[in-house]
């Protein structure tokens, strides 16, 4: 299973969108400071995730959320 996820920083008003195949492992990596792009804004809570059976669909959705402000704002409006 592949996941697209959104992490919310509990230290700052900041969110991170990512994609992975093992959500629990990746979440621990983010909170332990093993991911360079998220290390400075720890700790995190898992705000949202979507599961996909196909990696290409998950990557497509991640790209859509990162690059399409209207899609991201729509989703963030429902989550936050």
C-alpha cells in the first residue's frame, strides 16, 4: 500500500505533504529528525492520509497537492 500524507507541525503553523509506502516508519523518521526537510519544525502530528494500491497514483496525487493551490486549499479547508 502507498500513502499520501500531510503532517502538521505542532511547533509552527506549517504543513508537509509527502508520499511513502510505510506510513508508520516514515512518520517516525519525520519525528526523530531523520528527514532533512522537516527536521527543524518537529514534532509533528499526522493530520491526514490517503491510501493507494498503485505507487503511480499516489505520486500523482502528491504532485497535485504540492503544485495545485486550489486542490491543496480545498483539502486543507476540510482538514484544518
